[in-house]
C-alpha cells in the first residue's frame, strides 16, 4: 500500500484526547493531526519524536492532517491502526499470506451472530469457510511485539465467537499485523489484559488459529511482508 501523497515530516509536540496530536512541521508550522489509533501507543507518543503526517484535500474533513509514522531509533513505526485491514486485503489478493493462499473469494465486514462483524470471510470450493479477524500491533517490550496495549473487550468477544465457529465445523483465524520491523517474535500481553489472554488460550485449545505477520514500512508506503514467530508461554 502506497500513501496517496508524499508524507510531511515533523516533530511531535503532544498526543491528547486519544485521537488528536499537535505536531510542528519542518517549516515551523504547528498543526493538529488526527490520530487513527485508540490504543495506549506506549513508547510511540513521546514529545520530540520524529513523525510523518499525510494531508488530505477533502474539504469535508475537520482535520486535513493524519499522523501516519513515527521513528523509534532507526526504525519507522506505523501509527495508523485503520491500515492493517487494507494491508491484509492487498496481501490476500496477491496470495502473499501462505496460510490462506488457497482462498480466492474475499468478503469484507461480514456479520457473525447477532451483534458482530468480522473483518473478512474467505471462501473457496473444497475448503471450509474461513473467518478472519485482524488486529493491529505496535507495542514493543524488550524484543517482543505484543498485543493488546490496552484492555479490549471487543477482542475477547470475538474470540468467544470464533470458538463457536470452529465447534460448528468452520475455520477461524486471528491475524496480528505488526506495524514495525524491530521485533524478534510476537506475544500476548497477558499482564495488560488477562481476560483476553485467557480467552485466546481457550480459543486456541478449541482450534482457533493464530498467525502474525510483520510489515515493511517506508515513507512512501507500508506492505505486509513476512510471518513473525509466535513466542510461547
């Protein structure tokens, strides 16, 4: 996925009210940018960080700028939590997710049960329908990418629903998309959300599958690149 326009470099002044950030651009202008990320963003919202924003010319937008990238050391980190679904769809269409490469029909935002929508339903003649839920990951502690970075009741609910899918003969999979490339493995942050960790362990024991992919991140775009090992324990 390529950014539609060149990103603009700046320095973070502050992130506040979850979805707002003040950023000083290279030319000295101070702008307020939208933060498409409801998480804690631990380690990614420190004052003075080097960041990049995109600009939209849509006159209906209240805030024309969106915060897209941050630099941590030598690495660029994807901030926009709305992008993983686009990255996964692009990779599915190109057959770059080896665990799902046989599926040809991709449906987005499909209803499951009474009150849930799942990110993708994958279908292929001769294969069980595959329900696929995507989770954005950018928390890093030590050398591990971790999820979640805050309590996610919605995520726990999906795991319970996926257990029912498998019990009824279907296939259900969680795909964790790590928008950074400086981690050696992926793990669940059970200390942050014990209920999610417990629900995932139960779901996996009942047949729900989990995979993790890491991204290549550049200032002109982001691409789902390769599997990241799942740390055990």
